[in-house]
């Protein structure tokens, strides 16, 4: 009882500042209880909950294998390093080329650079937030060995066309699906089109365990590589110990490695959240629709905002609600965001804007010709996100959001 009160109190304190935060009550008392039970069992490191969660995750997404890690960033790291592993038949080498969109997250990009790939950026479509597949294809050359595609905020490009293209050209497709667990394209889950698909369970993502991530794949060799990369390059397989009878079977290192294992606490919480994914997805879609309908029905509506349309074959799964300002307000965005934040509507940029404008890309000279990506820059200059909660939105909340958003006319 004591513990429960403390948790609720700390959650309230951290959310107090915002009347409409990015996520409200992301973890309920049942999720937290699952984590507490693991702590009380004394076995908090990776254990049976991780294994159960991986199996259930793979089954629901109709993929053969799933490997849990401590974050979505670690999932991207392992997917990239598995793609150049000596045990993989089709692998990239240092100096090969990779393509990534300019609207990306930092740790979608850096594993490619860290693994020695030469990165080329491609612009995104500001109306869909995602890439046009033809733009990627036009950048492919004989050295292109990897495409890192990010399914942005619950939607994707024509991923089926991209997958078929990559298969034909033997290009490794890594789908960074960290923002889009539960979304489907052509009735197939996003994240299962690529050679690897990655997921994040960070706070305010489609499901959360605080921190956490997953990688899915369909190839057994990839699965074994991912498992040993996750844990120091270790193998605890009985077959391996027979193969190396002179080594201590407890410590046989068959590959290079990291340590990016999750805690079993994270797996227990994520597993409980995962059971609610479809419910969360439905509520978020309904909440988004209610906010849009209410804005558009209001007498103050004058196309001040653009909302991302859902492509035909898509069934989205949202974590937040992206909003693009009408270009006539381009000089007002900063003041507008300051004002609505002050009133209690929490916002974030849409991913990190055009990543080539970030100082870290200059540090590593990733865009020496200073190419501008107009689509991503438009999203950076005009776009922002607000929360989409996993409980039904109230009229009070809708009116508050509307009051805040219509302030754009007064600035
Ligand atoms: C597209 C994308 N990839 C990767 C990540 C990294 O996930 P994590 O925060 O779990 O490391 C994020 C995080 O928000 C993301 O949006």
C-alpha cells in the first residue's frame, strides 16, 4: 500500500506542470505491479519474462524471431552490426553505402556511421512525413548495401515496393519501427518487412516499459547473431560447448559483442503493456479523430493546421499527434509553441527535424556539400507534436487543446 501511494505521488508530481502532457498515466498500477513482482523475486536480470515477451511479440507480429534489448537505440545498433557480421552471408563492408531519410532520429543514423558505412540522406515528403520510395531508388548505386527506413509516427512509405526492390538488389533493409508498433501496411505489421525491424518501448511510445526495445527477424542465423551480440558475443548453446571441448562451457565467446540486455523488470512491464496494444491503438485513433473533428467544426477553423493523411493501404498506430502549421504562420511558430507550452499543452518537435542541420552531422562531416532537404526543413519549421493518450480524451481536454491551438491567430 505504502509503495502504491509513493508511485502514484511521483507520477503526479512529474506530470503536474502540464494540463495536457505528451502521455498521461502511461504505466498503470497493474503494469507497475508486474515490475515490482520481478524485483521481489530477486531475479531482476534478463530471465523468463524476457523470453515470454519475445515469444508473444514474435507470434503477434507473425515473425519468426524477436530479441529484446534495453532500448530502441540498442535495437538499431544490433540490427546494423548484425548486418555486417562475418557469420552473415549477405553482409556489408566498411566503405559501402547506406541510405537514410533526412527526418530521422540520432540513433537511427549513428550505428550506420559507427559501422563504417558512408551515409547518403534522402528527403521526406512534408505531407506524409515519410519518404517517396522513388526518391530512395534514385540514390541507389552499386555500393549501396543498406537502407535504413524509418516508419514515422505510425505511418510508412510504400514499404512493400521498397522491400521488393531491396530483395532484388540484395540490399539489406532495416526498418526502424521504433515509433510505429502495431501499424500495418497492406495487412502486414510494419517492422516485419525488413531483414530486421526495430522497436522502442521508451516512455510515450506505442507501448512503454520506461526504457526497452526489440528486434525482429525471420532468419535463424540472424537471430543467433543478434542473441550473441546482445550478450558479450557469448554462446551458451550446448552444441557450441561440444564443438569446443577444451573451453569452459560457461564462457565461450563466438562473436564480437555488446551488453544491451534488458532487465526482466522491463520485460514484465512491457509484456503487460503489450496485451493492451490493440486497445491503445484504437483509443489513440479515436482521440485523434475527435480532436481533428472538433477543430474543423469550430467557427474559428480557417485551415490553420494540416493533419497527416493516412495512405490507402495503411492501418496506423499512433504514439503522438503530429500537426503542421499553415505556411503563412512560419515566423510565428517559436512564439506560438512558447505560449501553448506556458499554458500547459506539452509539445515536441517531429523527430529531430532535418538531421543534417544538427551540429553532430557537421562534426562527422556527413553532409560535406551542405545539401538542403526542403521537405524535412518544412517539417522542422512548421511541425510539432502533442500527446495522444491511451485513455479516452474528455471534452474538457479537447476544448483546452482547441483553445491553445487557436491562439495561433492571436500571435
Ligand atoms: C525513429 C526512432 N528510432 C529510434 C529511437 C530510439 O529509441 P530509444 O529511445 O528506445 O532508444 C527513437 C526514439 O524516440 C525513434 O523515434
